[in-house]
């Protein structure tokens, strides 16, 4: 039985639950009256349901947590994902509230937070969601962030065919919202690449018009896109780029392969606008650098666990220790055609799974915390929490 004492003075209600005093300035006499009635009810019958209802009236944060199915600590007023002890940031709790009230699926938000929990820097865990909601970042169902990276094309290593396939694949999936398997790529009579419906191409074979069209069907759009990742055919060689400002030698970037830098070599200080780390960002950031005949903008996936710093003074970019480039961005009226939905998570999950298994083995063998970047705040969570987060994510993607 909880020891509950309370007093109401106008719209102000003071209540003590087991010696812990809470004060609430209510917005109206009706709100104060409802709260005081709930206190009297819980005092008369201290059931879990009555105590829970009282705590929800005292704290909007706890009310949202209960609605979203999260766990709460009434002593600290902190909210947690069930089974974990890393506090959920207030901005993320508000999103849980909105999704719950509108009946939206919360898988993407849950997966995003599971990944962000693994991030060893508390400043990133607390600020990242506020950062991405300010700009045109999108979350995939697996919890990854869709970001952009401005790069240079490598002279002598351009692959127009591979770029065309990557670009059209993105356009069919994102803009037309159709399956890439329903399209084929062909070369016309003047040597230009195009795509058409699979049924249309099949019809060319049996018609006089098709023979007169003088086209060469090069393959299924989906199959050609997937083959770019192994480079098994000369025409299917991967698209290769290089970083713009990484010094000499410059970093080589290839579609379908994660770009990595050791976290300990990255700068986690958010007050440093430009510093060590891999820079990715929103359209505002890359549009400045991605224009020009020898420039390109890549669409990338970033695991929230790999975000190193969100600079205080430039809220359109961030530093990471890994990103996964998967396509060349398209442009509309001189602007980047922002990707609105996730299509390429499975390709990245295989890499994440290998990384998680390696990290789990490292933690188990050496009982060491997750590696941190330069100028990062010291990890204070127990090893059991870190292991639980890593293993939970591994189970999710297997």
C-alpha cells in the first residue's frame, strides 16, 4: 500500500507518494479537481491501476510512455524501452505519443532507438532525433537514416551504364513505386540507354516494329542493379567515386559497399563544425557541393549507432564513422529528389549482422565497452546493458 498525502490550493496540487513530493500547477479548476479526485481514489484503494492513473495525471511524460507501451521509473520520471535501462529522449517520447494516437506503426521508431541505444555517446543519443526531424531525413523500417553524400566522379573510371542502372532503379522504385523486375534496360539505335516494361520488350521480338526499332535489350533492371555489387560482368562494374575533401590519397567510394573510418579517429566534439570523420547530410548540405559535371550526390544509409557528432553550428550535416552508399540521387528542378521510402535495407543488414557478431565477440572476450571517438563522453552504462542491446539487435535482423 502506497503512503499518499495531498493538498489542493486553487489550481495547485501537492502530493506525496511514499515520501516523494510532487507539485503540479494545473491549467484549470477542472484539471485540478480531476487530479485531486484521482489522488483520493488512489489513497482509498492503492491498486496498481489507480496508482498508474494518478502518475499519468501528474506527469505527461509518463502518460505518453504508458500509452506507447514503454516502461517508466516513477522515482526518476525516466522512460525506457521494455527490457533496457537507457533513457528514451523526450523528443522521441513525443513521437511515440503521436504515432500511438494516430494508430501509426512504430517499427521504424523502435528500430531506430534500438540502434541509437548502441551509440556510445550520450550527446548523440539525446540530440540525433531532434536533428533529423529538423531536416529532410527519413527513417527506414529497419531504423536506418537516409542521408546524402556529395562526391567526385573519378576521371577515367566513369561507368555511364552502371550510373544509368542505379538511377533508373531508384526512379522506378521511389517515383513510380513499381517493381524493378517489371522493367528491362535497352540500348537504342544511337547507343543511348533506356528502360521499358518487360512486356513491351517481349512484344518487340514478335513484331515487325520491334525489328525495325533496332534496339539491344541488355537485361532485367532489377538483375542488372543487383549484379553491380559483385562486378562480375564488364558492363556491370561497380560505380566508383572518391571523396571530395579527405586529403591525399582520397577515399574511394563504391556503391553497395560500406565506407568506414575507425571511430577512434573521428571527432565527437559537437562544437567542432568541420573535423575528423565522414561527413553526410541533408539536401541543404549536399546541394552546395553536388553540382557540376564531375560531381555526384549519393543516397546513403546510416546506422544511428555509427553517428559520431551532430555539429552545433551546422544542422544540415553530421559526422559518422560509417555509411552505406546505394544509389545516385536524381534531381528535380535543380534540387535533389528526396527519397521518401526505404528500398535497400536488406543489402546493408548483412554488413550490420557481421559487425554485430564481431562486436559481441569482442565484448564477451575482453569485457570492453563499445569503442568511442575522440572527445566523446565516457560510457557509463554497465556491460550487461551494452551486451543486451547488441544481442537484441542481432536477433531482430536474423
